[in-house]
């Protein structure tokens, strides 16, 4: 991001930048590690010495819309064009709130249904969505971005796998179950309280550690904090604070050894933005802070756990509504930042992001950007190519220091969950949004095509992708089919059993799997949660 | 952000959150508002329905809309007399529109 003021030049997060950097700018905290190579602790230079030579980053795009058949077709399209993992989105009107499609709130916005993913109220719909996709050999993201939705989404995906004869122990993939999205990014109605959410995540972490060793149980998504307004070091600090909350809970429960738990939790997500070097520094700092946290707070020495794995999604909020073709360049720059920062997997936001869900073409471009970087630029030949740059090392140290300070601020208020419950984190994000908007409107921050250079000679209009029109009706009829055809007594018994697990302390995942096998539906599970835990109180922002 | 800009511009803002059409109409009537701003995050036809319900209850109430609005959705809403402010619109323009729409309505 360029600043037009010549007096003080700062990064997007407000770090003052010098016109040039030299050896004295690299603080002792990193100079001590100057001789380290990628693969050496504290891993700021990368977790793995061979980097992309032995493991290219995974091309991993969010996808989903329409009916389960439409979503299935789009996933196959992306895989055919070179995606190397897939993310299935569930319709947010139903999934986020655990409503079936006949819930009054969903009926009230029925045309929206299927705009953000396919409706999946039972295993049947998930099976359609995954039809013909080789999940035994393709890394899949089962959905379940919102915390209360994750146990359902995971169990449904695993049930499809089991029916295909794929042992859970051999299934690779991930879910999300993200506190940032649930309690900060999209503060919506009817979410379970944060403490109940923490319990569910701990259940998932423990269950996967025992039964699904190749599955990444939960993925802390700094992205959702960042795109809500947290700046780079706040995003990183909050991710660390979030990890502490999960790991402390696992430690308190005492069922898992901490190295195993930390390895399970150590696949996190960040965003990259248009501040190119700041985000490279953020990823390098993230690996170092992860290593330091595990070593110092939990006494972990297992190298596998100490190496943080990172997934990046390029910031959707950087994509402009005006002159959408410019976003192809923005996507490329943010992808490059992610790659130079050493990400393990990457999703590039669509050039039509500000207009609609991605069209097939926008999706294909997101894949092509990554393929060009992987195959044409030789960029993956050398790991951490910016290591040793005075500027990047200094910025990495600064980022680590500021993020550590922010994590300490969160800890001082009782921890990550407490700052979500109180609205403190929301206020930080809101303040930044206001400041950034003001910078644009007052001419201190240029956004090409928006604040300046507004003449557009695009040969045609990008009008967004419309999705389908019948998702609501199809989902209604499928819900009726399930209700008519399932074994009612068995379904009710399984639901009752799930409710007992929720009220007690046993891991809910075995009961969730039983419930989905018995064709219990999403909305019924939501009703159980609501009766057991009630709703989270959305914080009032000052 | 928009709410904050409007408050700074002297408006009393009632934030609805994630409401259904019926809830929006009820709030508009109960609070006797001068203007409704719809934040669109999904299909435009949901908004078109809400506009119809609002107009049935309060025929002269001005309405404007922002959010994720592809060009065709902007045209659809403009045809219904609803001003649109897609991403990239300045807060200044939005506050200005709120002033204009409320003063026209009360004139």
C-alpha cells in the first residue's frame, strides 16, 4: 500500500518504515537465529528445508453454491483444472444457525438459500455433494466453518467415507470450526455460547487425535479476524491467543499428551493483503511464535508439533467492486506474498469477490494464478528466498514483538474467549475499519479504480454469478423425504443420546456419528444445542 | 461502519442486525423511522420482497440499499426507486443521500 504522505511512511498496520534497512535494523532476537536454515528452529525461515521442491503448496479454493449436485459439479470442475484439494461450503442460512430449510428465518429469505453453498441437512445431501469425488485420495475440507456447525459437518463427511469403506484412520482432510468467523466476523443470531464452542472444539481435537490421525480437526482462521478489521499483528496475536485457549482446555481435560494436541491444532489460516512485505513478515513471525509458545508454555519438544503449517486465503476485502479485472492482479500479488511467506496451501479470492460468489471463470482464474506461480516463475526452487533481507528480518521481528504484545493484552483480559464475549476484540477491528475507510476517503490511501484512476474501459460488465433458483424447493423436498423414509424411533433415540452427551462431559462425536447414521437432521441437532446451551449474548459495542 | 458514519452525521440509527422482512417492517413501523437502509448480503429477490412489504406498510418511506449488489441488482432496485450503494461507495455519499432522502420525504 502506498502512502501519499512523505513525512511518515508506515505499513498498513502502522509500523513505521525506513527508506532502507541495514544490518543494525535486525534486532538481536532474530540476529541470534541468523545462521538458521529453513527446517531449523525457530522455523521463521520455514518448517521444511526442501520447501516447495518436495511439497508444492496445495491449491485449495473455497467452493459451493446451489444444490448439492451443483456444488459437486463445481468441485469436480476445480479438481479437473488443477485444484489439489477441495473445500465444500454449506449453505450459510441453514448451516450457521443449525436450521432446517423450513425454519421461519430461512423461509423468510428463501431466495438466498443455496447462494453461499448447498443445503446439507442430512448425510444424504453430503453424499450427493461428494458423489464421484475420490475422498480417499483427495484432501477435502468438510465445511463447518462456524463452531456449532463443525461436529455435524465433520460427522456427515466421515459417514460418507465410512459408507464407501474408507477407514477414518486413513482419511485426510480438515474442517474449520473457527471462533473468529463465529463470534467476531459474522456476528449473527443463535450461536451457542463461546464456552460451549470451546468444549465442542476440544471434543473434536480429542476425537481426531484418537480416531482420525490424518485429519486436521480445527483450523484457527486468522483470516476471519483480519478481514473483519484486525491488522496484521493483531491477527497474529489473536491467533496465538486462540491457540492458547484450545491447548489450555485440552491440557485441563487431561486426555491427550500436549505434543499430539499441539500438532493437531497447528494447521492455522491467515490472510494476505495488499501490504506485500508486511504479510510475508507475518507468516515468518507466526512460525517463530508458534514454536516459542509450544516450547515455553507447554514444554513441547516434538519437532513435528513445533512446525506450524499455514493455509492462506487472499483477502476478499481487498477485491474491489469497481474494475473487477484489476482484482486478478491483486489476487496474484497477495498469492505471491503468501508463497514468499512459505504457506502450505493457498486459496485466491475470486476477481468477482465484491460482486457475487465466484463464477466458474473467476474460480478458474484463481487456480490459474497459482499454477502460473508454481510452474512458470521458478519461485518454488529456493525456500525462504527473502531470508537474510535486512528489511524482511527486521519486519519479522517487529511483527513478532507486536503480536506477542497483543496476545498479552488479550491474556490480561481473561483470554481470547473473554475478549469475544466482552466485545473488546470487535472494537479493535471496528476502529481499524473506520481508520482505513477514513484514509481512503481523505486521500491518504490509494485504491486503484476506487479512490483514483476511475475511468474504466472494460470491454464488458462483470455482473456476478447468479447461482440457481430452485435450491430452497429442492432442499424442502429432500427434508420431507428424510422425515418420511427414516426410522423414526431410531432417529429419536440417537438424538436423545446426543442430547445426553451434550449435557454431560463425554465426547459428543461418537453420538454425533450415530445420530447422522440414523438420519437425524441439522435443525434437530440445533434444537438440542439450543435447549442445552442457549444462545451467545452478542456484545454491545461502545 | 455505515451506522457510525450516519450517527456522526447527526442521525439516530437503529441497527437491526440480521432481521427477516417482517421484523424489518415491524421495526420501521414501531420506531416510526424516516429512512430504511438495507444491507444486502444475498439474493436481490429477498430485498425486492422486503421492499414490497415495507411499501405496503409505509408507502412513502424512503429506502436505500448497500452491500453485495451486482450491477443487475442495482438496476433492479433502482427501477423500484431504491438508491443503491455498492462496495466502494464513500461514506460521505451515503450520509449525503440519507440527508437528501429524509428531507425530501419530510418536505
